[in-house]
């Protein structure tokens, strides 16, 4: 199967949206999203049936086209179970994001064009084996984010959009330095191909010097402390679909880059800097949790909780154990689904109540039972209730971290575990004030519940959350060969 269809379909959808009447833009976007879903499901099926699917490190459906031969830059694509799990996450969030945005009237064509460009950037990033091509698609996704917030956002949207763009562009510069440094200081490297660089690793000194550039650069995208400050402002000002994309997909580009590029291609440096990664991850987990307790705006609550939850991704990567890395990948997928659904529910509540202040709401369960029920469920997923994806992901990260006997890893694990209590406090507090109790505003008693498109979007995301929570072995079996390949690089160093 040619993986480039994952990029071509969103681009064709863009052309279809531009050619269609403004009122039909949403239909074209939905059709394009459904086609993306069909292709991704076909790809998943073919991958699972492939005889090499269980082989450690096997990259499948590989294709390679010359892009710029003088610098050995190729459009080189392939997938394994880890990248395929990220593709499926993107499919779920894109489809749900289009459905949630069904009533967008302001510059509807331009809005859906930007959503499709974001999806094309994400797909291209996850299927790229060439570091330069991967960087190109990483950058492709930044401009649409800026425009979505700056045009369709709310509150301090110009400030938030500018801050997001500047911080992510700065992070991209760090990534670019890291990638170029790795390539030009690896004498055996004949291209930017990850396979080539993995087979011919750079010297230990080269890895130690350029690893911080790559890891911190990608880490900014995934809310690495203390470079996380764009997250609350960006999420709070973005339109609902924009918040879903930012938290559900864009932040996963960073986690994927930290794992696939920094850790896999520079394993010596990953071992060397592991304690520092653990320290920053534990700070992010605790800081994000305590900062969330202080928020009264629903979007800020979800944004700061994302800082905490993405800390688990970095913790799983930083411990450098197979269980920890698998937990980090599952946490990326789980958090993507969970936070996208949470932002969708917040958007639905805001559309009806015209406020995101929890102190001004109450008793919404009586008037909007479907939205309220999903609000409660996704909150329980966030605090790690068994049977939902959050529990599976975080428990795997804890188990992987506890496998390391060194004191710093044990302390970091205990600190991360303590954050669960804090998470329970702010989630139950928010749920209690928004959903339960008496109706504080008489107008809330006659609110209309979810529409067909909102119900469809919620179901799409809930399916993924329940699938991981109740049948964790499915995603674990999918990503196991990829995590094994990464562990083989790390074990060779011991």
C-alpha cells in the first residue's frame, strides 16, 4: 500500500473544499475525513496480516522518492506499529474535529482547509523515515495552528497565537540544529534516513552534544517543563476543533519525535541524560496537577492537566525500559483521545451556557444528560479509572519506571503516583460544580442536548478510549515490535 495516500487525500480534500460552495465545505471535509479513516483502517488490516508484522523493528509499506539529491534528501516513508497507532489517533481526532465544527459559519471554507492541512502535516510526520522530510511536515502544521487561533479563537487570541507560533518555531529551530548536527557529524551517513543513522550511530560525544537540541526541541511540542507555557494560552484561545487538534495530535508530534528521533538515534545520549529527563517529567506531572487545581476556566483546567499527562509520556520515555516506552506510546494515544473528547465536551457546554467558569455553572445533568454523562466519563478517564484508557497507560508508565532500581527513578515514580490524588481532586471538583447540584441559572434548565454531529464526534472518540481500556492487548501487540527495536538499541549499550 502506498502511504502517500494519507497525505494526498487531505490535499485533495483541500481542493474540493476550495471548489465547493461555502455551505458545502463541511460536507466535503467530512467526506475527506471518512476516506482518511477508510484508508487508515485498510492500512491497519494489511499491516496486521503482513508476515513481517511481528518482526522487531520491521518497517513496512516502504517507499522512497528523490527530493533533493545533492543533499541526499528523499521522501522516504514507512510505518511500524508505533507510527500506525499515531495514524489511527489522528484519524479519530480529525473525524471528530470536523463533526464538532459542523456549525462553523465564519470563513467556513478556510477553517476546514486549515484542519485538512493540519491532518496532512500529522500524517506526513508520522510516516516519514527521512529526518528532513519529517521536519518539513512538522513545520507544515505550525502555520495552520497560528491561523486557527488568531482568526477563529476567543479571548486573547492574537497574543496566544503569536506566543504559540514563536515558541514552536523556536523549538523547531532546536530540532533542526539537532538533526543537521547528527547528519553532518555521522561520517557513515549517506542520507537523512533514520534507518541509515540508526545502523551507523554517531559518536558518543556527538550524541551528547546534539541530543539536547533534538529532545528539548521536540519536548516543547509536548509541554516539556519549563517550556510548556504556550499550552494553556494556546488551548484556551483556540476554537474547539483547534484545541482538539493541538492537544490530541500536535502535542503527540513532540512525544513521537522524542522517542523515534532523539532516543532511538542517539541511545548513548538518552542513557546519559535519562536522570534529567526523569526530573523534568516529574516536575511537569506535579506542577501541571497542582496548577490545574487553581483554575476556574474549563479550558485552562484541561490545558494544565495536559501538561501533567504529557509528563507521563516523557517519564515513560526517560526511564528507558520496554514497559515504560510502551506505556509512553499508549499514553500518547490515550491522552490524544481523552483530551480531544474533553475539549469537545467543554466546547458543547460553552456553546450552550456561554461561559467556561465552573463557579457559574451547576445542575447541567438535568438539561443536557448526554453531554454531562460524557463529561463525567472523560473526567474519570483523566484521573485513571480502571476500564478506561487513562488507567492502562499510566499504570504501564508506573510499572516501567519502577523497574529501574536507582533512587531517582523510584522517587520520580512515587512523585508521579502522588499526582493521581491531585488529579482526582480537581476532576471531581470540576465535575461536581458543572454537572451536579442545583441549577444556578434558570436559562440552563431549558438547554438543548447534543445534536447528531456532536453525538457522532463523542462516540468516535469514546470508542478509542474504551477499546484501549478494555482490550489493552490490542494496542500493546501492535506497538510491541517497535518498542522492542528501540530497546535493542538501548540494551546494546549495557
